[in-house]
């Protein structure tokens, strides 16, 4: 588990926050339809960094080719062969922790 500095109340709907893992990989955390979602910042299609893209209506847009990914299912809209990597979230002592 990776402990973050974020509380659930600090994450707003479709307003992402990001962090870097000890491995150097990026993670994005946002809220979609009230639920917290954490996913890899690296696009599985072109390797773009979602931290430089947009989050809108529960979808993440890759800044490289504007491919969009449904954040609930993780699937690419238009090509279901691509999925974003998602991380399980736990709230421990009021702080978000990620199961990495």
C-alpha cells in the first residue's frame, strides 16, 4: 500500500490530483459520479501522460492523440483492446492509500 497526502474530501468530481510513485510512475486520482478512482498516468496506447490531458465527464483524454478512456470501466472508448491500469483505493485513518 502507498499512503498519499490526500483525504477523500480533497478530491473533487472530475478534478484530478496526481502523485509520483517511488518507481517514478505517475498516478492520477479523481472522483467520478461520487466514487474515487485511481489510475496510471501513462496512456496504454501512445504512452502519453494523462496528467497533461483532460478529465471530463468521467473520461480521461490522452494528450498525444486525444484517445478517451472511461474511468469506471478503464476501457478505451472506440477500441476496447486498450485499458488504463487502475488501482484499488482504501481509506485508512482518513487518508487515501493505493494498493500498488
